[in-house]
């Protein structure tokens, strides 16, 4: 059973996770440029700081969602949430590493772009877990706390994330098809779904 204090914390944290996802994508596309896969000295620090906030928001959202949707009585949801929480924690801890490397007062072995590549090495696995977690939340939403528009967005996001990652893993789709699928699922529908979770927290305040 979630407490009112936990619900009050979960509501804004879910919004931070949703807004942070859109903001980091906007920085990458609009300021850094999709053709730049390395660390950007101008916008990298801003992107890393927002990634830190987004990671915190998502970690809190996962942890408190376990209370919101009664994970104690739903073992599959509980375990998937725990795996997703570990992924969110790792992502949060790694978020500042490229900028820290770029501005380190000590001699570094890896340059910032290499550090960025290392921190992204688990990204596909994390996205797969996020897709599964999204669909699992909807199964746990037996009380209908997530609004209908959030449910539909989550359903679309979960499957599109999984399909796009499977396509990427096995090289089944060309890049011009993979990108729109990922953007629709991960940058549009997924934040809408997380905003729906924020509304669900609000119902328990």
C-alpha cells in the first residue's frame, strides 16, 4: 500500500522522467546533431546533467510504482521492476561520466567520447527491459489508476520499443525505418505513458 507521502513524491518524479526523456532527445537532435555520436564539448555537460535528473526521476518512478501497483502480490511485476530499477540506477550513476572525463584534473586513459561509448554499452539491454517493464505495469494496473490515454500510450510504447530493439539487434530494419519506430515508441508514447503514471500517483495523494 502506497502512502500519501510516497504518492506526492512519485507524481513529480514521473514528470521529471518523462520531460527528461524528451529534453535529452531534443538536445541530441537539435543541438548536438544526430550525426555526432561522440561527446559534444558545448552541449555535453547540459545533456549529462539532464540525463542525471531523468535517471533519478525514472528510478523513483519504478521504485514507487512497485508500491502503487502492489508488487508484493505480483511477483512477475516485482522482479521486472527490480531489474529495471538496477538499470535505471546504473544509468544514473554513469550519466555524468563523459563530462567528468572531459573536465578531469587528472590524466585520463579514455577520452570523453570513449567514456560515452562505454557508458552506453548496456543501452540496448536497458531499453528491452524498459519495454517489458512498461507492458508489465499495464498488467499490474488492475485498479485502473493509469488513465486510458496512458494505457494506450504505454501499450504502443512497450511494443514499439521491443520491436525496434529486436530489429536493431538482428539488423532486420534499415536505419530510416528503425529511427521513426524508436522515436514514436521511446520519445513520444513512452513519456506520455509515464505522465499517465504521474496521474496515477496523483490519485493516491
